[in-house]
């Protein structure tokens, strides 16, 4: 009795080889204009890094403020006297 795996195509048949993948990547790079100057790439990377830094700083400030508000709330709850 033949099993299903005997009749199934191999992984390479289904997905192709790494050589095929490299050829596809090279073709896509040429289509996108892979001849960019290093200065352009460097400028774009610098701009992206600046945006990431600004986003991280804003997130850190939100965390800091949230923590401060939480600590004030806990402190106010702990300092309240018990009322009867």
C-alpha cells in the first residue's frame, strides 16, 4: 500500500530552490531601481532613525507619566484613613 507522502511533491518542488529565490530577489531589486546612490540610502536611514528615536522618546514619556499617575493614586489610597 502506497502512502500519501510517496505521491506528494517534495518541498523543493513546491517552493523552488534557494537559487530561484535569489534570482527573484535580484529581479525585484532591479525593478525597484536597485542603483540607488549610497548617499540617498544613508539619508533615508538617518531620517528613519530620527523618526524611531522620536517615537521611542514619546513612548517612554507616556510610560513615565502613567507610572507617576499610578503611584500618586496608590499613595492617595494608602494615606486615606478608614472611615466608619
